[in-house]
C-alpha cells in the first residue's frame, strides 16, 4: 500500500507551529509504523489555492487511473486551513478522488477528527437550522417575514395591514382577469396606460401581474415555511374568486407547458430602436385548411419588442428570427463605418463591468457552497447524519465547487484579456472574423457565447438595423 504526504509551511497542530521538517518526519514515521510505501509528497509554502500549488498538483496525482490503492496522510487539520470550514472543504475535495485521508499520528480517518473538533465548539445545531426554527416560530404567530405583498404593509404588531391605494389596484387586477376576461398581458398594458405604477414606481409586466394573481396572501392567509395562518390579516379577494382565478391560470399554463422551448440566438443583444427595450424571442404555431381540404401547420419564430409583449406598450416591431440572425451575420462581416463601437455606463467598458459582475456572482456561489459544507459537518457533529453520509453529500458540493473554480478562472482570464484596450480590440476583431467564418460550424451555445462577447447591441426597427460592437 502507498501513502501520499501533504505539508504546508507554518501549519499549526494543537496551537503549535509545525515546520516542514517536522511534518515530513511525522509522515515518514507513519509510513514505517503502518507499513506504507511513500508514493509522493507535496508541499505548499504560502498560497495553497494558487493554480500551480502543491495541493492542486496532489489532486491531479490522486486523479490518475494508475495510482492504485493509497491514502493521504496529514499532520493535522491545520495543514488544510486556518479554520475548520476551510479544512472541511479541502478534506472532502481530497476524498472525492476516492482516497482516504488519515492522521499521521493516529492513522485514523481525519474526517472523524474534523467532526469531533467541530462538536467541541459546542455551537449546537447549524446556524441555518436555528434561523429557520426562529422564523417558523414567528410565522406560526402570523408575524410577517420579509417584504410584504403588494397591497399590504407590516403593521406595529408585525401583522400585515392594508395599504388602501394598493389594495384598490389588487382588487382591480382580479376584476379585470376574472370578470372582464382580460389576459395577463392586456392587464399589464391597461395598468401602464392608466399610469398606475408598481410599488417601486416601475411599469407592470406579465410576470408581476401573474405573481400577484397567484399570491394566497390576498385570501387573508399568511403562508411561510410550510406554516399557514388563516385570518391573520384582512383579505382582498374571496375564496371562490381566488379558486376560479387559479383554475383559469392552471388551464392556460398547462397549455404552455406542452410546448417545446427552443432558445433564441440573439436573446439579450437585440433591442427595439423605437423604445430602447429588449426584443424577446417568440414562437407561434399556426394551423389551416387549404381550399382543397388539406390540413397544414407551420411554426414561426421571431423577435418582438418586450414592451409590447409583456407590457402591451410600444408599436408592432417584429423581426423574423432567421432573417434577423442572417442580417447580423452580414453586418459582422462588413468592415465599414456602419459598424460602430460605443461605450456605455459613462464611457466605462460595459463588457468589463459585466465580467466583473460575473466574478462577484461566482464567488458568492462559492461562498454559499462552503456554507453548505460547513452545515454538513455541523449536522454530523450534532449526530443528525453519519460521517459517511456527510462525505457522500459533500462530494456533490465539492464537484460543484470545482466547476465554479473552473468557471471563475475562465472568467478572470477573459477579464484579464480585456485589460489592455489595444489587446481587447485585437481580441474582439479576431473573434468577429472567426464567428463570421465559422457561423455554420459552431454549435448553438458557443455561437451565442461569442456573439454576446463581440456584440454590444443590435438595434432594429423594420428594415433598419444598427450594430454596435463592444469597445
């Protein structure tokens, strides 16, 4: 049997700093006592998370098909990080390769030592569960949690109470849908035409109207965390009317679910030149019978102004999908002044801002995964799950974390490629020529990714189209 040693300079054990030499001697003594052959050792000095770190080199080594049976022996949990949360993430990452991580001093599983140390912190149930329990207790009392629904505000006793002006709008929306037989899109248009703002002062859309019609809070029942408290606040609609509305919504949504959704290539980059809002992809099916009695059917795909689709506003600005996509390909291939570069957000490269935002979102998701790992360890420490179950569930989180790390590295690389304006322009020009030449050969996802990287926006109005490349 073989063993791998992993050392980190300056790691602590029982509060004492351990040198590389001390860790190495403890590892060699472990191999002698338990009869292991040394398969290799890996060292980190200052940044174990760097791309070329000893930890990553060790993971690559452990992932080899020809590695055979082996264990990873470590001086202490302090080698894996300065806190138990980081230690848990790295420990589960190593075990996800199929090896067992053990202590060089006892030869026992380091995962059990991790759980034991966590239990000694005497923190009780996981923080997330304590928070959920406290919120459930509040919900049972009918106390409002989070942002109140449109039509209500949180009163002095944490109970929902009516906002008169908004309550009138809620009743009006239910009346238009149920008694005036208006669809969701037309209701949004009606509210916008009457200059009735949303709570935030914005325009109504199909989504906001639909969500309002589905909200059971308007029955006077407070629902949160699986707790229902009937009569906790004044209702705005009768149970019978609410039931009829849900039946009508359900019948329409069932029809929509039967359709096969096919993504649109230019989603997010094509805009209406009339109102400045985005154009969204719309699919329509049509059936007819010819004079000869032959039944025919056809599907149509086009881009339509979102203001018209969701808010029943703007004019009838519609573009056939294939024709507009062909038009974009033609414009990208023209090296003329008609293809202009613009800067948005106060002359700040919007694409760089987008990449920075992506980095922040990925890092936030990574922090969430780490919190989930910590909750698993806490559950094991409180004997809510077994150590084996902790490791099994942890492997899924580890895989997600590794995917996020790869996505983060790729995004940072793209961000770095855009730091120099000259390099950025050259890079985007190469991408533009590539997408024109390889348009038909690229798969949908890769083609869409390149277009979003090259194109700032395509503004269309009838036969006119203006292309703006990213600066």
